[in-house]
């Protein structure tokens, strides 16, 4: 029986100038996407941290080979330093997660993680596994392989040299080695098989270089009979960039780590040591012996006969000319439930939209709101082609917004306005891996389908159903917020659903040098207009705190400082103070922290309100 797969996909084009703006692909970028559409093969690159990945190789595999390529970073880089701000630990992990996503938009890859927390430097993999919990992280790597189904896995680090580098590095390579076989074992993590299926990658490589040999001289003398040498540095006229230049742009997204990089032009080489599987008979072709054509899937021959000519005959001056044939292939793909069927259906929908110059968005009147609130959204839809098109339906939270079909004639913009109600049960928009308290080495993520994803937007999207030349196709668009900056022009921010009240301590570390009482200031901030309630300061046993206080906040974003008297115990103790806010029958205990850097999306992050 075939299984449906939960897949994370974004159609890869080069990133726009501003990190949050929607993609508006050029003809060259559409053509690149069609080439990738006709390649059914995938590579998973594994390392320990953000910035460990080889962006030059990722660019080569994605842009030259046309393989679906992903980077599995075991951690989110929470233990690094921050050169651009004050955020550390989990908040730095949020920044570095988004830097990786921007890097992948640039080099053409995709991004995954495990639940492992970068707790700082580790001397060896044994120590690393003790803190992470090896079985937990190994299960996540197996899950990533079963979800992504790579034909080829590439380790960044050497699994045979513990103690010679960061323990996380060696641990990532050991995990890749063990997961290579376990992913195809039905007895390994059987609960995953309720959603995914077992999977056997065909080859496992170690991405070696002279650095691992101690010097270029040692590497030149080494036996390379078990190494594959790949020529990288390909120049892509359609992009005006080479692998080295794309890699530098990608690596330069790691701004918090100071990894700005200058592009290198010209041919270069990457070396891969074969660890598992058969050596390619053609060393320069990692996919030798692996079927990467449409004949790989049942019924794929008919699809290939449609799409190969689409690639061969693509009209750069009129991409819309490809749409009739793309729609024929879409009809053969849309009801499939196999891995490549689902993957390629998503890709071809995006290509159809790109070929027609189709632009759709839903813009909220504010950057954030609360559950159960009413907001106004402005919807824009425009078809910039001669392909007959009609807007059939628009809906939010399964409720219809559009009640009459709207024709989308060539280059005629349609603007609509609606009032929508955010569901009372809407989840807050904040990094999902921070919702539950974890342990030192591992984040607590309860839903299996969420484990390993870079980010999740739990908000309901706006669903557009269009009739495109007789074929109804549904597109989902996240609600966004945008405004015009006199300096930057059009600026996009994600739209977020957040609590109606937040609290924070003005000081995160409080030191009582004697048993005397102190007044502790607490700041509360409103997430909506006309908010009243009670604020309570919770303290450890043996400590004393003054009575709860009431508050009234008239305007959204209004702040108020409240003073509590705290008396420590006579004996020396450590503990935590927690803020608890009550509004009606609802209780809140979060602080809102804003992350705002120009190279990653603006966002509010929710963390426990504690000191």
C-alpha cells in the first residue's frame, strides 16, 4: 500500500534582494526549475552545525546536476557566538536557523535539522552523545532519511577520527554512517513507519579534502583510488554566476558568525571518499547506475514524453507557451501518492504559476494579532499571460471568502478586501522547537511530523482555487504583512498570531546579598486593545512575594511597569521567578522577544517569562 508523505518543499530560485519578499522568477530561473523537474534524484548532506556545510558542493549538486539537495544540520548552532547582536543560546539558534534558510534559497538546497541542541564545545563524540542522547538524535537522522529519501548521502566529517575535532563534528559523521543502514531496517524506530517507509540510499560518501590530511602535501601523496573527484565551479550564464560565486553568497548569509565570503571563479575540485555502496563506474557521475529519469516511477514514461520536450522547446521570451503541456503533465501527477509524485506535483504547480506570471498574496493590516480577533486582509491576484484564467474560490479556515468567480485577464490586477476571524484555537507563531521545555542536549518536540523541519507556520493560509485553461488548481499562500519604507521601499514581514499579554523582568539575573526584601520591576505589554487582568509573581518555596496586582491596558503595545516585593529565605538558595498573567479565564506566561535583522525575516519569539 502506498503511503502519503509529509514533505517540506520550496521551489528553488535565487533569493530576492530582501529576505522576506515573495519570489518573482525570471525566465532563466523558470527554465532552471523545469530542468530540475525532469531530474528524479536526491542528495542529503550531513554535518553538525550551521556553516559546516559545503555550499560549493551543494550549489554544484543542485544547479549543475539538478538533484534535489538538502543539508541536514544536526544542531541549529545555539552554542555559537553572535557577532551582530546580543542573542545567545536558543535565540541565537533561531537566528542561525533563518540564516541557513536564506543560504539554501541562495545555493538551491533545502534545509533540515534534528532535535539536538548545540550545547557548546565537546571534546569527543562520546561526550556529545551522552549529552544529546544518541538514540534520540539517531532516530531523527533516520527520520530525515526516510522523509527525504536520498539516493546519495554525503558526510562532511570523518567518523574514524574521534578527538581530533569538535565532538559534534565526529558525532554527525557517526550518525550518518549508522543511519545509512538503519533507515532500511523495519525494526528500527518502527513508529516512524506509520507515516513514512523504509529507505535505502545507494551510496554514502565522506566529503574529504586536504584539511583532513593535515596539509596539501600529505593529500597530494595520499592514495585516491577510493575517492571520487568532482569538477565544480560551473558557470551558469542564465544566472550570471558560478558555483564558487553562489557558494560565497550562500556562506555570507551566516552573518552572526562572521562568515562573509568572497566568490571564486573558475574550475575547482571536490573529493568524495566512498564509504558505503558501489563505486560509480563513471567517477564524475555520483548517480551512475541510479535511474533519475521519469521512468523511475510507474507511469512516468508518459509524463517524461510530455516534459522533456517542454524543457527542450522552452521559450525564454514567452514562458507561458509551456503551460498547455505542463497542464497535461499535471493531470497525470496530481492524484499520485508516491514520493516523487507528490514532490513533482508541487514543483509543477509552482512552475505553472511562474510561467503565467501569476501573483497572489494576502496582506494583513497589522503585523500580529491574537487568537479570536478580527483583522482586515487585502488580497491581490494577477495573471500576466494570455493563458485563460479564472479565480474560482478564495477561503480561509475552510470558510469561503469569494462567492462569485472572477476572471483574471492578462495583466488586469484584481484587488479584494475581507475581514477574517483568527480561530480561537490558533497556535502562536513562534519557533516550534521552543514551545516545550527541553533538556540540555535535546529540544522537546512532541509531534513526529514536525521533528527536523526548519520552521513551521501554524497559521491557516489563504487558499486560492484557480481555473487555468480548464484545469482547477489550488494554491495556498501564507498571510503576510507589508509596508512601504521611505528608505527600503516595499518591506515584508511574516504575519504572526501571538498572545494577548506578555510579561518580562527588567533584570534577568537577580542577586540578593542578604535576607532583606527587594522591589522587583516587572513589565507587562498588551497584545490588543482594552485589556485587563491580574499579574502574579510565582516564586520558589521558602521565598515570599507580595500579592497579585491588577492591570488595565487601553491600547495594543501599551506597556506598564509593576513592582513586586520579594523576600528571599534566610539560607542561601537559588531559584527562578515566573510571571503568570490572567485575563478572564486564560493564563499566560510568555515574554515576547523581537528579532530584527535585515538578512533574515523579522519575527517575534516567545520564551518563558522568568528570571
